[in-house]
């Protein structure tokens, strides 16, 4: 059975769609910003490694790197990473996406490879926090929508119940409100007053007519009974 489309439900759904639209917009902007910041940080990280490793390699000193970072120079560069344009690029290497910095020094071409940047873990944390915040915003919007819808619809329900109660002589609710509900309540009150005045005039007219017609009818009845009595 299809549930009725009430005003309360429409308000809650409107708040929910608004929250989803805002979350989508914020999520897209945040994702673009996070990716851009990550690329800038990774680029700076790779360039700082190259600025440290290239002079050491040129001086014949050992270039020790963490397990997830590699510095290749000249013939040591893997064939898959050769002939790449200079600069920072993303490429699939050994089955995973890595960040590469291809540069040139006095001794030739070098490549700095970052297999698992710590910024990727930070990105995951930021996405998790962003997702939790957006879900919280949707839940808060749903709660606010329900609360506001209840506060908006309940006076309408009370006004409708007061209008439908024909036996009640109490003043209509929200009659003194300075909003649309107050205007509606005063319109109902004015219409009800007009109906009462019309009914009062009808009762007065009916009573007056019945009184005016009572005497002629009595005379006619009496006159019609005289011939019967004389026979």
C-alpha cells in the first residue's frame, strides 16, 4: 500500500535531498583538493629526495633509501622506467601505481620512485573523516527536518481539528499568530462568524414569518369551520 504524501514527509524529504546535494558538492570539492594537495606534497617529497641523493651519487657515496623509495641512475634505471618525460608522473610499476620523478644531472638521467608514500595513508584518513562528517551531516539534516516538520505541521493539525469540531466554542488556535497560519485561522474565524450571522438571520426570519402567518391561518381555519357548524 502506498504511503500518503504528507506535508511532514515532504519537508523531511526536502531536507534530506538538500543534505545529499550539499554532501555531494562538498565531497567533490574536497576530493579534488585532497588529490591536488597530495600531488603537491608528493612532488616536493620526491624533489627533496633527488636533491639529497643526486650529489651523493655523483660523489660516489652510498645512497641509502627506505624500503618503499628507490633512486635509480643511468644504466640502473629499470627498462620500464626509461624514456619517460622529465618531471613527476604516475605510472604502474610492479603491479602498483607509483609516483616517479625523472630528472637530469651532470652524469645523466635519474629516477626517484616512491612505492607507498605516507601521504597516501594520510589521504585515506582524511577520506574516512570526511565520509564520517558527511554521514553525520545527513543524519543531522534528517533529524532537523523531522523536528521542523513536526513544529510546522502540528499547528495545522490542531487548527484543522478545531475547525472540524462543530461543538467546540473555544477560540481557534494560532489565531493571534502573525504568519500564514494566523492569516488562515483568522480567515476561518471570519467565515465561521459570517455563517453564524447568516444562520441567526435565517432563524429570525423563520420565527417572524411563522408568527405573522399564525393569525391569518387561525382566522381561515375558524371561518372554514363555521359553515360546518351551521349545517
